[in-house]
């Protein structure tokens, strides 16, 4: 991220892009519109981002809280898994929820972008789940040899389902109880037998 006046322009462009995409979608948002809304020249925008997709990916990283993501490492494997699954970035939840359908649709039409976006968003959570499952196995809390890909799917899948497909029904609901119930069910199925 740039510093000084350049950092200010950078933030203005990211904010303008987020607001425009929430209102008009990705295809309906041009770099000219981002320039007008942000008050930053297109020349400056192109100094920061090679193209619209590069801007979009950074905007999504910011909106998803990927740079400010907390560490899930208290030493309590179950609690860390629940905290990880319940985590929602604190800033811009309404705008973030409004851009998600646009991003999903755009990703379906632009496979390279879609793959990059999904990796960017899911890889940190996937790595953390894998690390916590490994820790649980090493500590003798979870079954030795537990299939980590299965564990990731079983833990992350329901949370993604609730976030994407049920958010209209349960918007702004605290995800902690749901995440704790999910981890409890996972633990009952895969805890090491003693």
C-alpha cells in the first residue's frame, strides 16, 4: 500500500469502487466512473492498478478484511476453530453483502478472475483450518490421520452456505453460536477415542 498523498488517493479509489460496484455491478462500473467518484485521475489509478480486475481484487481483499484478519491461535483448538468460522470483517458489512452477488456472477463469466478471487478469500481460512486440525491431531484431541480436506469441507461448507444462501433470512445474526454448534458436531464425529 502506498504512503502519504498516494495512500489517500489509493483509499479513495478503493472506497469509490466498492460503492459503485454495490450500486451498479462490476460491468456497470467503469474506471472513468471510479475516477469521477473518487476524485482521483485515471492516470493515478493506473499507477496503482494495472486494470479493473486488479482494482477489484484489492477492493475485495479490503472489503473481506484479509489484511486485518486476526490470528486464531489461543491454544484452545475448539475455541479457535469456532472463532475462525464465526469471523466477519468489521467494516462495510452492508456494502460487502451488496457486492457479493455481483462478484459471484462476474466470477462465473470470468473464470480466471473467479479462481483468483476464490483462492484469495478461501485460502487463508483453509490454511487456518488445516493448521488447527493438524494441531488437534498432534495434541491427541482429534483422530490421527483425519482427512484434512474432508475436515475443511465439513467445517467451512456450512458456514459458506449460511453466509451466501441464508443471509437474507438471518442477516446480521451473530455467527458465534452457529460456529460453536458446528465445531461441537465436528468434534463429536472426529474426536480421538480415549
